[in-house]
């Protein structure tokens, strides 16, 4: 079996397990894997382990299956590169604003400034854009099939977090949620 098929299998398996875990976390908070209960929890190791497998498998797949799709034109690669840089800058701004500890799912103060004044989930938006950008740059058929699973997991994550955020931040989070869109849109008064 070739490296591209092994990477594709590992990527789809990791993304699938993340989707199942996030769905359980959203529907059954008592069985929550995300956000994890602490820095030494099996839930943290599980979630970040799956993300690590997905990241490595995605990178291997991007290289091993490079150029197998239909977007092999410099314009697509340039658009992907521009999107990747913009998304990475926005993601880093988001991480620095909320802090690395909170970005790992380990809690912190409720942050409503900077990118969090525009979206309640700027990191997930930026990371979804990064997945699209890498798929454009790699021009990989297998990555084009796997990317929507990764994006689905990123976009499902807020549903797993919202009840947890309400428990931690109470009415302050409720007010914030009423004013700032989950992903994109107009800020409400």
C-alpha cells in the first residue's frame, strides 16, 4: 500500500473519530471529550492526539498526492498561498488574544475583544480557511475528499464548547453570544 493511501486512511480515521467525539461532547456533555477537563486528562491527549495524526497525515497526503486533482494552475496555488498566509495571521492573532492555554481547550477568562469581537470562533474559521488553502496548493484529489471532514470537525467544535462556556462564564457568555455571531455575520446589539 502506498504512502498516499496510508495517509488518506489515517486522515479520514482521525477526522471521523474527531467528528464522533465532538458530536458526543455536544449531545452528551457528561461524556465530553472537548473541551477537556484538565491538562493531564485522557480527553486532552485524545483530542490533541487525533489532531496531531490529522495534521501529519494531511501533510504527508498533500505531498504524496500532490497535483492529482484538476486545479493544477499557478493561479489556484497563488490563491491558496494568499489564503494560507491570511488565515495563519488571523489564527495567530486569535490565539494570542485568548491565550495559548485557552486555545488548548483548558479555559481562561471570557475574551470578547480583538477577533473575538467579530466572531465567537475566529480560530475555527481561520483553521477551516487553512484547510481549504492547503487543499488548493496541494491540488490533491484525496485531500479534496478528506478536507470537508476536517472542516466539518472544526465547524462542529463550537457546539461542543458552548454549554461548557455557559457553565464557566454564565450570563456574561450569554450576553456575548447574543451579540457576536458564531462564525460570521453582523454584530447584534
